[in-house]
C-alpha cells in the first residue's frame, strides 16, 4: 500500500525551504529587540523589571524581552499564526514541529550572527592597536 504524503500539495523540499526562510526574520526580530541600540531604553527598563519587580509573573514577563532565545519563541508563534506554516503534518502536530524547528534554526542564525559580530569587533580592535603602534613609531621617528 503506498504511503500518503503528509501535505498533498506541498513537498518536503518546499517545507524545508520555508523553514530556513521563515527563521531569518524571526532571528532578525529576536536579535533586534534583545540587542540593538534602537531599543536600548525599553530593553533597559525590561532588564530592571526582570531583576527587581516584586512579582514573579512580571519578572518573567519582562525577562522575555531580554533573552533572544525566549523572545524567539513568541516571535515564532506570531509567524506561525501569520503564515500558517506547518512542518511534516497538516494538523496541530505540524504547527508544533514547525514551531520548534523554526526556533532552533532562528537561534542558529542568531548564534552565527553573534559570532560574526564578535569576530568583526575583535578585528577592529586589532586594527586600532596596529594603527596606534604605527602612529607611535612615526612620532618617535620624528622626535629622533
């Protein structure tokens, strides 16, 4: 007896392609909210509330906006609702599997981006050190 496809109209290759594409905006939104300067003031408020609010619920609520991993779950839920993306199954199981897969891929993107930014920052610092040394040597040469 032949096996029925889980999605009769969507191939697994297309589902995987959507997985990697949908994870990009999820990662970008999660990173921007939890790290970029444009949202620094609200994030600082959330950090303060997540550490000092006397109520447990509010501490956890505000913590969501300070952790890219936590926040990516909520962004993923929004994207699942928006796109109706499902992975492997055409029912609630597809949403569940697709949701966790999107979170995982998005966080791989975030990790990769964080490592790239760190490498770029390290290179800039090393370049500045070399430039300082060159300037110092020029000054010493002029003074001599």
